[in-house]
C-alpha cells in the first residue's frame, strides 16, 4: 500500500489527513453532519421538533437580556462550538489560536465541543434561555437559520461595536448584511459555507458539466446525479439555475423549483438525496456530479485528483455559522474580545489553514500564504471577487413558510 509522506503534503493536506484519521472526517465532516441533522430535524413536522425542544415559533422580541458583566474580575470566556471546528496542534491537546489569545489578553478560554446538532444543542440550553437564566456559556456557534430565530426571540445579546474594531473593519462584504441580522448587530460569522457543484472527472467520462441544468437534464448522467437532503441548498441552487434570487423568491418560485427537481426524480436522473454520505458516492464514482459543500470538496480534492468543482454562472448558495452571545452571559466583554481576535488576519489565517472553510475575514490571504500558499489561492477558502459576487444567501423564512416548504421538500425527497 502506498504510504502518505507528510513532507510532500501541504499543511492543509496534512491537517485534513490528521482530522480524517482522528475523527472519520473523510466519511462525515462537521458540515455534512450538521446539514444532515438540521435538514432531518426540519422535515415533515420539523418545526414541531423545535417546539418539542421547547423552542417556540419566533416572535418579535427586540434585543437580548444582559447581566452584570464579570469580565474585569473573571478572566475567562466559555466558548461552545462544533467538533473539529478549530485549529489543533500536533499533540491534539492545545488550540494554538486560543493559546495566543490567552497569552495576549490574560483571558483563558474554556473551549467545549458540545454542539453536534443545532436543535439538540438548544434542547440542552433552552430551559435557561426560556427562564432568562445564564446558560453557562459566553459564546455559542449556530447556523444562520437558527441564529435568526434566536435573535428574533430575544435570546441573544446585542454586541458592543466598541469592543469589535477588527470585526467591524474586516468582515467580508458578502457577509455584512444578512436579512435576519442587518448590520450584524447580534452576530458575527465564524465560518462561511459555500454550496457548489462537485464532480468526479473519471466518472464523467468526457461529459461536460457547466450548470445545474446539466445535472438535471443530460441523459448521459442519468442515475449518477446527487442532490442534497438540505432544502435550502438543493432548492437554492435550483432557483439560481432558473434565474430566481434565493434571497427574494415567492411561494410560486419555490413550487416551480420543486417541480423541476421532481421531473428529474421521476425520470431517474437523480440517483438519490444525501446528507453526509455524498462524499463516498462522489469518490467511488457512483455520483458523476452532485451538489456539494465546499469544505468537503477541499478535503476530497486533497485526497483524489479525480475530484473537482465548478461555480455555475448562475451563482451558488452561501450560508454561515455564527458567533453569538446568549442572554445573561457573565463575560460579555471577554467574549467580544475573543470574537474580535478571530477577525485579525493572522489568527483568521491559522484557523482557515486548519479547517478549510470559507474565511469571513478580509486581509487573510497574505497571512495564509505564509502557512499554505495553495490554501491562500483556493477560492473555496478565500473567494476571489468574481466568486464572491456570485454568492447568494437563502432568505429567512417565516414559521409558516418553513413548515410548508419543508413538507413539500420532504415529499420530494421521500423523507
């Protein structure tokens, strides 16, 4: 068997290999796990799943609830994040960027990887949030759709801009003004997630793929196309291919996108809808092409020369995982200082080099080039201007829309 030789791999490839060996990341990345779990949680009756966890439908509550800030006396910040979502040193015992923050500020970070699923995590902390109590956490990381709901519920605190000079200055334009948090008053991006078209060059066998229409309509790809079980990604990419804006679409537009995908399902064009397992289908060649998440593609490309991606002319869907400070957090100022630290180019570059997701920080490229030139030039990690201009968010949904749209999508996918 051919052996990996670390001295011949880039730092990003070595990091990806190490993560894969440690946590099965090649088979199930953090993003794939997240998408599979949130998509499933919101399928038929999905909003009922939120209610079962004690998360009511979003109302119009304005602003969060602060508490006495103990940051000056208690030099600590409690940070809850997803697994495999921060840099780790070779010993796998330390997070270098968190160590740098502590040495500079004197603030220790209690870092906990206790988020495996958006809904599940809020099942843990909902009693305190609903009762207006401290959750024991100063920073949490949520995907945009749930971050939006928590902001509307008034369960997270408004950020103090005076503590976030780097974040304010360096947040990339494409992430600055989501419809669910205009001006980023309550949240800042931890990492961005791009939805693209991935393909296996060997499995394509000369078939040219330039757009989502090729996946849906080319008979030479029949039975070898994958779509995602996450509604926002599959519908969003289809809306774009139809010339519709995912940030501003109607129910009729949504229904037309469902009908277009249904046609492909009925004629056997789409092999199946997948969550985390599309990566194995793509590398094996069972999928010649599929909708995919860019963070996965970076890692798959490092392992296989047959895997590549394209950004359709129509554009691609962008979503985010977001840093928020829950109500009654004891160390709000310390938390804001940590958020701001990750918007400095050097720490942001170190983080991006390890986890390979889209960095939301402008000015990172020069710093990342010192660590890994290939990563610095990878548009899946640092989108160039042309790619950034093709990014489109999926608009926020009302509770009624979310239930209706997820039910329609679940019927389409057979979930």
